[in-house]
C-alpha cells in the first residue's frame, strides 16, 4: 500500500474538476498482469503502473495485484 501511495504522489498532477470513471473490470487488469508475468517471469510493481495510466486505472491495477495475491496466483517480495 505504501508503494502504491508513493507512486500516486510521484505522478500527482494539478487537481481537476473532472472525475474520470474507469469501468474496466478488475479481471481484465488481472489478465493483463498475468500475461506480463508469464512473458517476463517477474516484474517490478512500479513497472506495472505505467505513467500513461489515469489514476482510476492505477487503482484498478493495484486492486488486480491484490486479487492475484489473494488467489495465490502470484508471489510478491518486498
């Protein structure tokens, strides 16, 4: 959680009045992450959260990582 918070702070932009809703299901992000892991074997957490992603997509990716951990599909090391 602290790593995710640090990434959000690094990518913070000026506050806007628009709220962007990301209706992408978490399982889509889970599949993307799983495909990256299959291809690369391992990946840094910060590499999953690309700079071009909107904040709502970053949250979706973070939740997907938590779901993958919860279902024992990935191993995380600090």
